């Protein structure tokens, strides 16, 4: 099975930002949960991601345990 179970996506990426990537991704695999990672202090970035359907987000720097907890939360929903 080539299907991903969850995607971690950074908002600030070269070429195409995470929001644009997420918008394109949803055309092909709308059911995959996405957790955004961001160093941005811009609340509008996070709001945009959540409005598009992101399941969660983490502000950098974050503790690895927190990332693992949020990923586990998504898998517990299934």
C-alpha cells in the first residue's frame, strides 16, 4: 500500500509554501490528515491551514514528545 497515513507539512518551504502544497494535495488525497509545522509567528498562516482542513499544528521549536503525542492523537481517532 503506497498510501500515506498522515502528512507533516511545514508552512514555510522553498518554491511552493505548505498552504499551496496542502491545497494541491487535497485534490488527490483529501482524506489524509495533515499536521502543519511552523516557525511563523503569523496567526493568519495557522488560521489558513486550519480553515483548509489541517487537523493540527505545532509551532517551532517544539518538543519531539509533543509531535509524537499529536500524531498519536490522530491515529487514535481511527
